């Protein structure tokens, strides 16, 4: 798989997980999937994305448990994610 194909896969998975949460899926139930995406941003990963992940987006990857506990926090993160995805 080329780096561009990996990046596309990552972004599709990100958008899919975000859509699942927005449709009512509990963030904590997706936590392992979010963490897999987070791991693809680590320099020690076997493969990693080739684009920069802003801090607020990285926190979304890592904070599914917090979003489950706080609707206000979740809505803030979801808004940032939508803006990042759609510019």
C-alpha cells in the first residue's frame, strides 16, 4: 500500500468513526478503533500518516472515554473534527 493510500484509509476511518459517534454510538465503544488511528500518528509505528495531525484532533483520537462522560466536551471535539475534515 502506498503512503497516499494509507493516508486515504486513515481519513476514511476517521470520518467513519466520527459519523458513528454523531449518530449516537457511545465513544467508549469505539475507543480501540480510535486508538488504532492514534497509533498511526506515532513515529514508532510500522507505518504512519504522512500529514500533520493537529493537537485537538489527536486529543479526539485519545479521548473517547472522556467524550462518553461529557456531552459538552464531546460536542466541542466533534465540531473541531468536522471543521478539520471539511475545512
